[in-house]
């Protein structure tokens, strides 16, 4: 792509979203709307990107990242005004600039390159990216003269009935000669239905002066669609999700039902993994080869090795080793490092724990703030009491230890390597390696008691 500076307009509140969150930050498959636009610009080769922010500026800056420059538009007086604010951050003269709206997340690097290449090759003063829609709805209309050259862009609400019929719409993405953009932005007036300074008016002024205004028509109608309300958000999210799913399937992942599988943009899955319906894979998930994930599983920012099975479970900010089986109905909370060939069964909750290889944690347990050695066997109903009402304490269970069912391990406490804990124990003191810890009262058996009761003797 020819050398270009980028301006991305993202200062608007997004009133039509009816949200406390600025529109720029609403996620699409785990990535904020405007970040999609920034990434497209970066991939296309835009050298220096200025993002115009305003509404919720600090939050937006934080949410979009520090690899771009920001210009703050204190009052949102329109897209033309926003561009002017961006230009105060740009000292260069000469050359070209790409202007993109920050609410068009499907924008691709390819189309940006095509726009930039065409703009430079044709020697145009301005080039607008357009597409043809069956009904251009609320988008600005591209008004052309008899000979087909672009004469103006008219907002839907400023259109005459005749102009409203035009199906070629303004994507909001432009290339301009930088110096001319600067000059013409100084000349636009807020004489329209919204009383705003419209960037689009630059086009009409240039055309009137006999400057060369060109258009690049995108055949792909989706890539120029903007998000104005939550119906748009859901629609575009569906398109992005489908693309992610197709990437995964082409990489060798079986997705039983793409319409009920929800991977975020950066999810990685190895070949021959099968993903069952109702599976949500949020940002930062990495899944190995030959796994079976789902149905009904949610994973967030977690890494899973090869040959892992996860059924009807929740895994957050954790890692899972090769060959491990999880679920159904396990809740793996942040900070777990689970080893290889582990069995974590139904109704097990784990948090901030290191669980060694080949551990069996098969049913109904809570393991929190714990270290569990390789080959330990933890019986059903085992609870680590990690919290004493003030602080969190650690439980250490040595390799090959055996914890009998329904045991309560009151932390801080350590069960040594190879030690046993008798079922039903409340363990408050360390159990040394190879010892047996019993923490329950002895059973008493009263012979004949039940019979005497039946016979009314007691
Ligand atoms: C705009 C275009 C319209 C085009 C559509 C494409 C204008 C006047 N209209 O309309 O022709 O079809 O985009 O999606 O340009 N913004 C600011 N500061 C402001 C106002 C807006 O930064 O003062 C930003 C918004 O945050 C948004 C973008 O500019 O990201 C577009 O603004 P929006 O209000 O959504 O314009 P549209 O009505 O969609
Ligand atoms: Ca818009």
C-alpha cells in the first residue's frame, strides 16, 4: 500500500446503542468494535494511526490499546469536525490520508489497500469507498452526475425523496490528499438536519471546485456495514463469528453445529478436535489436537493440551494437560494448573490450585488454594477449607496420597507423600508421609439395639 496516515473516528457516544459503554468498546467476538478497524488499518500498512475519541475518552483509550495515537474531540460536532481534531495531531504536509469510521468492524485490510491503491493510481483528490445495497437505509447516499462522477454525499435524513432511492451508499471510508482535506474541512458548514459538521460535505465542495472525486465500489456489501444499534451489533457479530468458525474448520477442527458454537477472534484449536454444540470459547483460549470439547462448555483465556475431554464445564484462566478429562459439571476457576491424564469429574470446583499428573478428583469436591501431587486420589466429597473468615490458606497434598471420601482438610495443612486420610475425617494437623490420618470419632456398635427398639423395650 502507498504510504498513508490513518484517521479513525470514534468519538461518538453511540446514542442508538443505549449503553453506558462507549460504542467503540462494545466487543465483537472478544474484540472492541473500533479495535477491529485499527487492526485492519495496521494490517493494510497504515504507518501512523490517529484515533479520535471523545465520549468516555479515558475508558476508550484504555480499551483500545496504546499502539495508536489519540486525539480528543471534546464536543461531538460531527464527522467533519472530528477529522479536523485529528489533523491537529498530524504535522505532515503532502501525501495521503485514509479516514475510516470507527464503527465499521468488518472493514478488511484488502479493501483498504484497494482503496489506497486506486486513489493514488487515479490521482484523485478524494476517493470514497461505497457499496450497492438493496436499500441504503440510514446510510449517506452517493449522488453522481449524468456522466457518473461523484457530485455529493447526502445523509439519509437530508435526502430528497428522489435521492433516497439511490442504492449506492457511503461506507464512511475515504482517501484524501492530506493538504486538500485540511483546506476543505475549513470550509464546511453545519447546514443540515443534525446541525453537524459533516465530513461528507468535503466531497461536494471538492466536486464543485472541479477537483477529482473518485469512488471504489466494494462487491462485498458486508465489509462496509456500520454498527449503530444492537441489531447491527448482533448481525455483524454473526458474520464475524462465521468467519472465525470457517477458519477453524479449514484448519481441521470438526464443529458439529456452527450455529451454536461461539469462538472469540483469537481462539486457536488443533486439528481433529471436535467441538460439540453450545460451546463458548472466549478470548485467549488455546485448545490442542484431538480434543473433545462440549457440549455446553465455556472456556475463558485457558489452555488445553492434546486429547483432552471437557464436557459441560466451565474453565477460566487455567491450563489443562494432555489426556485429562473434565466434567460433566466441573467449575475450574482462575489460577488452576491441571496436569496430564487427570480425571476431574462431576461437581468438582477447583480454584487457584496446582493439580499434578494422573490425579483422580472424580466427584463432588472443592479444591482451593491447593497443591496436589502426582497420582493423588481424592475421594468424593473432599473439601479443602481454604478460608478461615480472614485469610486464604493453602492445602498441600503429596504425590500418591489417598484422601478418603467426605474428608475436610482445614488449611493450612499438609498431607505427606503416600499418606492416607481416613474417610469422613476432619484434618486439622499435618499428616506425615506414609502415615494414616484419622480425624473422626470411633464408631460404636450396640448389638441388638434395633431389635429391642422394635419390641418396645426402648
Ligand atoms: C456516517 C456518514 C454516512 C455513512 C455512515 C457509514 C457522515 C455525516 N455520515 O453516518 O454518510 O453512510 O457513516 O457508516 O459522515 N464521530 C466522531 N465525532 C463526531 C461524530 C461522529 O468521532 O462528532 C464518529 C462516531 O464515533 C462514529 C463515526 O464517526 O464512529 C460515524 O458517526 P455516526 O454518527 O455513526 O455517523 P452515521 O450516521 O453512521
Ligand atoms: Ca455509524
